């Protein structure tokens, strides 16, 4: 699904690399959580995989037909203009040039958010806003879903619902998931693999092995 080979990246273009010598292969159907300390390059790696920025050297190959992206910032909760959830998602539908209007209602129903179709986006809680962002990302029927810290600003109850849903679509629908995580408990519970970034490089762990690594610290 995604292959990164000998990946180096620096925001300055100099040899002071944030990421250096990254080799990572993500197979179709994996649920990969990217973890590490603040400043280790987690979000930068995500932006490289999405193609938002280009590597200083090395290459990235992506075989996904459609990528869905869920940003960390809840851009609905800060909205001050009078637009409803349905209108916001319908605008995105038109941007994607999806002719079938029913896709909006289906996406909301999938996330259990049908009752909020007529709600103003600025009235949503953090958890509700995150569910809407996931619904928006799924409207394009992605085979790869990339999320940036999906539990940030989300209450515990909504976190459980969101991670339960992500695990379900990964296991049952075969959607490959790459999630940048600060929530280590969620990463260990839901992922099939964990990629730990430290000192410019990364290492893959099975979740159980990564849990043992944390306990040994």
C-alpha cells in the first residue's frame, strides 16, 4: 500500500535532518499507529505520506486508489459562520465531484451522527466534530485512511466510539489505517503494528511487544 525507502527530510534543506534513513512498508489492510515523543517527526512523516511535502531525498510509493485524511484540528468546532453539518459535508461532496447526494446521509449514519445533520457546525463538541471529520473522509470511499491524533480534544466516551469504529472498518472493510498517535493505550489496543519514531529513525513493533517495551522503561 505504502513504501518509503531511505527517506530523509529537513525543513531547512541542510544535513540537520528531522527524519533520516526511514524505511517503512505498510501492507494493505494494516492498522499502523505512528508514535514517538513530541518533535520526533510523527506529523511530518504523515505529511510526507500524504504528499503535502516532498522528501529531501529517498522516495515514497503509494498504491492507494483513494486516500481519506482526518486532520488533528477540529475545523468544525471553530467555525463561526452559519453552516449546518449537512451543508458542510455536501460542499465537500461537490468538491469531490460525487454525483450521488445520498452519500452525505450515508456517511453521517455510518458515524451515528444522522441526528446532527441540521446542527450548526460551530455547536459541535470535540468528539462530535471528530466524528464528522471522519465521515467527511469516508465520503470518497478511501482504501487508505490517514489520521492525525484522532483522540485530541475528544472526551473518553467518544474516543471509545471512534477507535471502535476505526478498528471495525479496518478489520471488516479492509481499509488500511495510518494513525499518528499520542494515545499509547489506543495504539496498543487497536493497531496491528506500531511504528516508533526516535532519533530520526523508526522501528516497527507488534503491539504486544511495544507494550512490553513501555513497561520495561
